[in-house]
């Protein structure tokens, strides 16, 4: 893993990607946030050594480098999911690469199903914490101390200062924003009514199929993390409705403009 990461980092540096201020992972339907970035370099995942290639509709599969809000950013336009058949090591590989490109602050976004009765479809939620219920762990196996410690402190997986900053930005922008806990399941099936109920009983506010492995690995390497989730469907008792990937993308797309403005202001400040 170490050698592969260094090989990929060297390739990207030779392409002109210098030390970014932020790393950004753009999830389902949110890839068009890239339009806010003044792009200097765009490289297809297929052309990057050791990178997997996203197989999910709505995930473009490009690594973007440019300027957002006056800061240098490297952004993944499309992420990798465990349910696609990648190992956890492959799923989180780009986060390892971001760290060794010089990224210390990581912003993650995703689409999720809300189980909090106060939520509505289209809400933007700041992730305050997570519950990991993936069937495999990204740090399973022998630990490489060059990446980070064997036992990782997760008491503040999502930076409280960053959360407070985004709340302030949302308030100034007159944007209503939610806060809550994200629970990660493997997917790719959407949750049954009983599973939505389980998610709520366990103390989460929404559920999705990504993000948590990326944040775990980022924390393993000492990175600071901030997360946003777009509530694309509801799994609230009594109003659980059928959902499709296309519908999830459509709702996420409607929230793109607001989310893009918030993230741009966040990075700028």
C-alpha cells in the first residue's frame, strides 16, 4: 500500500498538482460542485496509477485540481464504494493519496436517507458523528505505522470548529441546515422499513453507503474532517416510500446550488 500511494502521489505531482489546502469528496448527484472550482487539472481515474474506476451512475470518475474560494483544492468527482466489489483498501486509497499530496483538511459529502422525523427531503445535514456498520474495516490487518497508529482516536471524527463555522455561514446565508449522526451500511440495497427503524433506534439521523471508511482512514493519518449529507429520501415510520437511485440523484441535484455556495464560502473563510 505504501509504495502504491507514493507512486500515485509522484504521478499526480508530476502532472502539476501542488499542495492543496483542502481535499473534497463529492458524492451521488453532487459532482457538479466542480463547476464552482476554477479547474487547472482534470485527470480521469482510469489514467491514474493504482486508482480504481467508479462504476456507479452519477459518479463521473475524475480527479480535479484547482481553486475554490481562493484556496487550492483537490476534488474527487465520484467516489468508490465497498459494494462495488473493491476491497476497503481500494475504497479509501484516494484519501491516502490526498494526505501525501499535502491535504490536511478533508470535506466529504454524500446522499442519505433520513430517519429523523424533523427532516424533510432536500435538507442539508452537517454530520456531527457517525456509526460504522460496514461489514469490513478499512484498518483491518497489519498496521503500517508510516500511515498512522494502530489504535485511532475517534472522539472527534468531525471537527467541531468546522461544524461551528459552517453553522455560522449557513445562518449568514439564511440557509436552514440540519445536524445529525450518519450511519453507514454496506448497500447497494436501500433500507427496508425495519432497517430504517433499526437505524433510528441505534441513534442515527440518517443512513448511507459511504463516507465512514474515508473518514476513518483520514483520522488514521491525522487529517481534520468535515461532512455534509443531503437527505434524498425518508425512512420515517409510517411514511417509508419506495426509492430509486435516479430519484436520489434528482433530489441531490436540486440541493447542489445551495450546497456549492455553502462549501465555497466555507473554504474561502
